[in-house]
């Protein structure tokens, strides 16, 4: 037994496949790894945003416009990867969204369907399309973007929180299958991060989105990218199962008590 810490993984040996790379956390993770010399496969629906990444980093980035809700498209992505990107060894399954913050009894079924199809089905499709290759190669890492909302409920969070609870339990189940295969699994569970998340949740209402982060300091996508980078570059005998992070000015809601009117 040695007292010396094992060295971190060399990021230049990593090829990182990212969903939701056009914005926010996914875009910051793409930049973090590309800047460190990794190769990056950047995917999302908005191709112009992906092209901006490609323009910034050139041959180190492969881009593909796709919708994670389309399993055939996910499988085609993996099958058609150009040679330098074929042996990806990190998958960051990150694409996701919240739609609305209305109470459950006023919610729209379209919003619930959008969250389940993206955050649950899209997550499953990403993992199922990418996992066999990494297991066959005996090397890889799957990271899911969960959320504190998967542990702690809040008013209006109903289906969004449930999709993130799925991510947490899914990651634990994956790890039960993957331990010993050389493929690691991490569920990252952030609290408030200022990205386009709230603009999307409030259907483009920028004023309402900005109010979420007013008079406090939320985390940034770059903060989260640093945590992902940390998880991925631990030596191979170390697996971080779950990593939960909050902004320093965020904590848990007190128990709600609905008192009788006097
Ligand atoms: P953004 O809205 O900035 O980014 C979301 C990303 O997901 C975009 O790149 C978007 O790309 C992509 N995306 C959405 N739907 C699809 C789809 N159907 N197919 C492919 N890509 C899709 O928000 P964040 O960066 O904050 O969100 C990233 C993840 O982090 C989400 O899973 C979110 O739930 C989670 N999260 C966010 C927190 C926060 O406070 N911001 C906290 C905890 C978790 P495009 O529209 O181009 O397809
Ligand atoms: C996003 C964080 O607290 O807005 O997953 O649900 S929260």
C-alpha cells in the first residue's frame, strides 16, 4: 500500500460525448474539456450554437444536431461517429428542461409530457445507445445531470422533481450493473445554476427568470463544469456515485404548514 495519491486522469485521453451542449451546463462542460485537450462530441437540437463551439475549437470538436427523444437518432450518432471520436470514454447525459411552475392541479399535460420524454426517455436513450461501446472497450464514465429537485420537493416542482428522482435511482441501478466493468457512473445533483433553464421554464419570460436569481449569487455553468471535470479525472479506481451541490445562499424550504383562517 502506497501513501502517494494516484495521479488524476490525463484529460487528453478523454473523448466526451455531451447531450445539451448548446447552452448552459453542457456548453460549459464542452469548453472545459476541450480547453484541457479532450475531444468532445457536442450534441443538441440548435445546430448554430454547436457550430459556434466547433468554430472555437476546430478539429477537437465533433458536432451533431439531434433530439434526445429520438432513440434512432441517438443510435445513428454512435454508429456514424468519425474515427477520432469513435472510442468515446465519457458520456455526459445532460439534456433536460423544466416546463412551468404551476401547481399540479393547474399543470398542462403537454408540459408534463415534454419533461418526461426529455428528462426520462431522453436520458434512457442516451445511456442505452452509448453504454454497450464503453462496456465492450472496458473503459468509460456515464454522468447524468440530476438535481437537488430529485431529493427535495418544492411547490410547482412535481413532475420535474420526479424526473430528477428517476435520474438518481437510474444512476444507482446503472452502477449496480457496471461496477467492475471499467465504466463508472455519477449522478450530479446541482441546485440553482443561472443558465437558460429558468427562461425555458417560464417560456421565454426573461424578467421572471431573472427574478429567480435576484439578490443572491447562484452557481454558474462554469462552477458545474469544474465539478464534472473533477469527477471524470479521478483515478480509475475511484467512483463518485452522487455529487450534490448548492449555491451558498440556497438551502432547504421549511415545512409548509397551511393554517386555518382565523
Ligand atoms: P439550459 O436550458 O441552458 O440547457 C439545456 C440544454 O438541453 C440545451 O443545450 C438544450 O439544447 C438541451 N435540450 C433540451 N431539450 C433537448 C432535446 N429534446 N434534445 C436535445 N437536447 C435538448 O439549462 P441547463 O444547462 O441549466 O440544463 C442542463 C441540465 O441541468 C438539465 O437536465 C437541467 O434539468 C439540469 N439542472 C439545471 C439546474 C439549474 O438550476 N440550471 C439545476 C439542476 C439541474 P437545445 O435546445 O439546443 O436542444
Ligand atoms: C434545477 C434546480 O431547484 O430549480 O434542477 O429545481 S431547481
